[in-house]
């Protein structure tokens, strides 16, 4: 799968999980894409480690019915062998509103898939 397709596919799984009564396999696929040492900085500046993120997401199934996440403006900032640094715009469409965040992520190629090592989200004002 190409980089853009892999980024969108992960966010499609996230939107399915948060926006519907998705089967556990959707959550499992999302969780498997996160490196065991994964951490992220949220839009509020909070640092979340993999276990904290997944615990919160596990409980949030269908918390935002109908959620759709669109990915655009993907820029590869650096690549060195199996590691890629990418920046993209993430747009959450829910209940007639759109919220956007700029994301910087470090991804690692692993066989036929990508593992998310870390990311930082920054709100993009309307």
C-alpha cells in the first residue's frame, strides 16, 4: 500500500471505530499499527502513550456517530531507509461541523505495512 493510502486507511479505521458500532477487528487493526513505544502529543498538549491511547479509544466506540476523517496535504519531510517523517492535514467531519488539525508523524516501514512511532497534532483554527 502506498503512503497516502496507508495513512487514509488508518484514519478510516479510526473514524469507523469512533463513528459506528464497528466490529472489534477494526479496533484491533488500528491498535496493531501503533508501535509498542508509540506516543503522541494531542491538540491540548497532553502526551499519550500507546496504552493510554488505546484504553481511551476502546471505550469510545460509536462516541461520534457518523464521523468521517479526511486526509489531505500529505508532505514527506524526510525519509531514511525504513523511517519516514510526514506532515498532513486531518479533517474530522461530524454532525455538520469540520475540525482540522495539522499532524506531524514518524512512521516506520515494516514488511508490507506502516507502524506509527509518534505523532503530534496541532489544531487548525477555522
